C-alpha cells in the first residue's frame, strides 16, 4: 500500500508541478500573455461583434459572486457574468483572452471619439493573416472601418502591412493589422 501511495504522489507531483514550472521556471510570470477585460453595455451584441466580425472564438464563461467582486475591489457589490473569447483555435496559457462582462448599472461611457480622448487602455490590436478575408467578414457582419481603411503602414514601419480600425458596439477601437489587401 505504501508503494502505491508513493507512486500516486510521484505521478501527481509530476503532473501538477510542470504545469506551473516547465517553461516558466526562469521567468517571474506563470503565463506570458495577458487577459484583457472589457465592461460592455450588451454582452450578446459584443460577443456577436467579436466572434462574427473579428474572428474570436467563445472559450467559455464564468460568474464572479458579488461578495467576492466587492472584497477584491472589482465592483461595489455587483456580481459579474463574464464571457471569455480567444483568438483562433489557441487554448490554454498561450491564448490571448478577451473577457467581456456586462454589469447592470455600470458607469458612464468614456469619450471614445479618438484613441487619445480618454486616459487608459484605448484599443486592442489583432494581427491577421489575410486582410481581404477580414474585410469580407467585417462587411458580412455589417461593420465598416473607421475613416479610411485599410491604410498601408508608412515606410518607417512596414509598408507590406495595412491597418484597418473598427469599433465594437460600445465604440472601443479594434485595430486589424495584416498584409496589404490584394483587391
């Protein structure tokens, strides 16, 4: 029995510890990507925009109880329903995660006329492989680029790439950077 206990303990340690230390043992961080949270006015409209127009995938969701949200300073006592989206088919710690949350009675909408109108995080950048495909997806979803788009990047950056900026349903900027369109 003692042998089995030691074997189980050995297997458990070898399965659990590598998840936190394998490729991060010399780093300060458990994961080297960040998750971005965004409070939205309509979770369904935002999920639809980010999945259909941009290409994110729904990875799941979770709830944060109101007492916990208050104790850590997330809200003044309101619970959170969060939908987690990822780019492409990537999952786990290598995935970029966008956490959308709708909170009843949220604060006022920020001035988002331009990226420098309000201090704080102003936009997300999504790097795409095919600008034509992205433009077709945007058109199908009824989303139009802001101003001119796509626009070729200047010579001091990378003129083989173009930038297209769109807005989500709450006016947040989303940059799409990819190869110049073929059409």
